[in-house]
C-alpha cells in the first residue's frame, strides 16, 4: 500500500506540537466551542505522556501578528494500535478554511506512522458540521451513546476510520 501523506496546512497556517504555553488559549477555544471540559490540568497532564506528539495547534503563519493566536487544536491518544481523538476545535472565526481538515489529517498521519490500525471519536449528535468533516476524512458512524454528553445533555455518535 502506498504511504499516505497528510494534507498540507492551508496557506498562511502552521501546525505544530502543542506546548504548555498554549494551554490557556486551548482552554479558551474549548470553552467557546462548547466541548466537554478538560481544562488546563488535564491538557498539561496529557502533555507529559507518550502521546504529546498527538497534541497539535494551528496558528497563522504571519509573524507580524504578536502574539500569534492559536486558531485551532486537536488532542488524541494512541493506545494498543488505536487512535482516539479526544478534543478537536477551531475558533469560530476561522472555521471552513481547511484548518480542521489539516489538523485532522496531520494527527491521522502521525497515527499511521505509529502503525495504529484504527481511529475512533465521539461527536455530539447535533454537530452535523463536524460529522461531515469526519466523513470527508473517511470516518463512518458505527454507534450511538445515549446521554454521553452533559451541559447540555446529548447523545454521541461514535465514528471510526480504518487506518491500515
């Protein structure tokens, strides 16, 4: 099988590994996006582990902006050959520009490099835009988890992608 390459980031966007200096902005994006709350401490703990290469942030590549804001991020974990995408968000003003696709592609490529066989995620059942993004990357819905999310209560759609 030919090796798949991650799509490049959209022009003017750079994608890099997340650092502890990014966490306040990551938590801000998390809160604005209505994701299940992880908070600073959980992200910091995750950065200390073996999956830190699966924690990415996207920024404008324009160095004239000071400080350079984070416009999106993705956090995943690989265990026993399976990638689980935990949190993933793009600031509302930067959506529909290919940033989310680039972050997702990059983390999926890293999972392939680690020889992961499959990727999994949960997404709010009402988040149709995210589901379309995942489907475009090859994910498919395989299950529904009743009342998986709180604040507000909502079902989750479980999606998977075979990476092998």
